[in-house]
C-alpha cells in the first residue's frame, strides 16, 4: 500500500480554455487518483464541513482508502488561480488555508506499515511528523514547493535527508541551491541523502539523476493543454504507484516508472482538475508509453 | 558541398563565467566551423577592413572555403551582449551592422551548384536572393530570428515556403504563429511548405516534426555552460553537415543528424565563441552521442 499525505482542496481555476469553480483538487487528491489506476493508496488529509460525502464516495469508488481523511469544523482548503497562454506558470489569486491551518497528520494504524510513502508539498514540519509516525517504509518520496524553500528551508533540508527519492520542480531546486544548473543542483540534493532525484520540467519533461546515471525523459507532446493544475502530483502518483506495483528499484524499472508517470500526467492536463483521469484505462497509458518510445528512439552513429 | 550564407561578426560577450572582446563570431562562422568537422563548406558573407588575414586563415585551416567572404571598406559587423545566470536568454547591449548594412550575397560560381544550403538568420530578402541565385539544391535549411518575424514577416513566409527543413527557436515559432503550443506551431509551419521543422529549445533540447513523425531530442546535460552564443548555428552546422555527409533523408538518418547536432552544440557552449570546437575530435562527438543514447533509453512496459 501507498500512503500519501498532502492537501485536499477545492480549486477555482481559469485558463485560456475555460474556467471551473470549487472543483476537487489538492496534491493528495491528484496523487491518489493517479496512483489508484494501478495501486492501492491510502490518503491522509483534512477537509471541512463543506466536503460532502459524494467526494469521499468518488475517491472510494476509485479504490482509494479514505480512512485518513479527517473532517473537522470549518471550510476545506481553497486555491484560486489562473494560467495565461504560457501554461508553465500558475498565478495564484487567493489561497484560503481554512481547516488546513491547524492540520496535523493523523496516520491510521493500518497505514503506518505502508511500504511506499509520498510526502506531497506540505509544511516540512508536517512531513517530518509523518516520517516520525510510520514504521520502516521501503521508499519515501517527497515533494516541496517554493514557499517552504523560502520560509522553512532548514526543516525542508531535514525532510530531504530522510527522503529516498526527491521529486522537485526545476525552478525550485535551482532556488534551493542558488544555481541555474540542474546537474549541479541534482548533485547537491543527492549529497544530502536522497539516492535519486527527479527534476520536473513541465512541458520540457523530467530528468532523473542517480549516483551513477542520468535519465532524460521527454514530456508527451500535446496539442491541447487545458489545465496543468495537479500535473506534478499526478506524475508523482504514476511514479510511486508503478514502483509499488512492480517492487523493483533497478535503473530500468525506475526509468519505466518515470515514463509511466509522464504519460499519466499527460492525460491529467487535458481537462480541468481530476476529470481527465476518470476515463483513462491502462491500455490508454500503454499506448502513449509506446508512442513515447517511438518519439525518442535513435540509432547508433 | 554545403553553402552557408549568414553573418560574420566580432562579438563582445559577458557571461557569469567571464568576458571576451571582439572575438570571431556570427551565424555563418559558427555554422561553418561546426560543419567543417565532417564536411566541406563554403561561406558567403561580408567583412570589413578590420577583419585581418589571420581570421581568414583560421577558417581555411579548418577546410572552410572562404572565396565567398567579401572584404569591403568599413568595419565588420559587431554584436555586444551579455547573459545572466539564466543562460537561455541573450541580452543585447549593442548591434553595429557596419558593412553588413549594405550586404548582398555574392555567390561564387562554384557554390551555385551546392546541394546543401543553409540560410542563417539574416534578412529574408537576402535569403531569397540566395535562393534565386543557386541551381537546383537538394536541401534548403533555413533559420530566422525574432527581428525578422516582427519586421519582415511576409518575406520570411516566402523563405519558409521555399525551405525544405526549417530550424527555429521555440519562442520564435510561437511568436510567428501566435501560439504557445509547439505541436500546433509545427503543423502551421509545415502547412507552408517545409517537410520538416526542428524546433530548438536550448537547454531543453529540440523537437523534430515531419508529416508523420515526432522526434524528441534531449540536450546534453552539462555542468558548465560558459557561453551559449552560437549554439543554434553550431547545431545547424552539425545537422546539415551530417546530412551532406551521409546523403540520406530517412527518418533514422534525420534523427541521427539531430543528435549529432545536439552533441556539437553541447561542446560549443563550454567555452567562449568558437574556441571549444578547436579541440574537438570526431571521437569526442561519438562518445557523447553514445552517452546520450544511454541517457534516453527505456524499456517496454
């Protein structure tokens, strides 16, 4: 089983292709919906009284274990933002923390032995709380965001030290180490502890660094990107679920996981919120995976 | 033989890693030095009285035919610019056209039957003059830049219509077609005539589109980028020279040419101006080519 701890949110999003109000979102939601396609996942997060039972049922129908979703008085976390034609950049209009302000992850007993743990981009203090409350995980994968780099860098470094695989945006890892060079940044982060770092570059794909290898993964070329919200968490969900399903951390399998993740994220962005993944089958993923193989192959000189 | 028409310049460049004054540069120079590694190339351009014989000899020593380099009274074209830590963006301080202002390409008789022609990013009217003065080329490859998109779009479209393979930056093709989507932009440009378009994305690699295929090429991951000036022209030189040497326009060979070009450009940016290519051997290129194969391979699901 995979344990994910992160935000559960209502998002109001405007892009050049339309807009939506208060749709289900948040890092833990995007992650778990994406991971649920091939793996079992339990979600830990907090919601308010406005989080109707139908949302819980929606998650459960996807096979997601929601025992860790705590409902407390107050309103659910809300994010409002927009994208311009350059979809790489989200512009925040408003963030209402609401019930998330006093959130402390309460890990159900049955999740504590989870072998795969994803710490989505929440307060590093909360990420550390999670790590202190789980027993002997096989793999800890963490994400973060610029806000924590700016405001809780020391605590974030503690999280990184206890992380096996770090997932992080290109702009964020550069900010963290005051460099614009991804190779240097990757070495810096691995020197702190993680054996592997995957740098997410949005429409430019991702690069995975290990101590002795580099894997450059393309993004899937798309003619229509409707809403990039959740793409990173969806990528993480694809990545961790693939590893938990296949149980191998070999270079070959890690690379497969990255491409699997890339493909899932490529579906996510074709509609608002979590909608696109509702209709995705494993064969759709497999077909795009095969396409990406074709798009990247070249022969010896 | 390859014919290149473009600028010959003295560049003054400042990057976070140092600065140089009045070093040999310009699109035709970067292209031809890069192409000369494996192919025969003739350069057409104009220089001023300050362009000493030693520069001509430097080019000739690389096997570049300089009969088309016209020396006229006045000063050689000069560009002064700088890069900040984000090396993707050149900032121009000063452009002195000098002798380039009244330049009209004068194609030596022996170049007129060149089978491979590269039109570097000069005035589209001059690019058209070149096309009107050559006989039956096998392959016309063209580049352009934002200035011509803004100021001579109609003439540029004429050039594109007569181009077989268009090489263009991502930001420029997006500007040309008022889109941020590369897949759409690629389709638009191919609808004008070119059978192939290669979109250059700097540190994010390149994408080649044909009517029925996509090839996503990574950039070579570098820990030290000293000066990106000329990377695009160096890429073009690697690309066209590979095709002229191998004489095949099959998908497989085009892909090899793109990776070959990527590798050459990856050397170019490791030193100022054209310096890095002075010490590069074919085996260096081959080794990085093999490394890139390793960096991009992944297995079936």
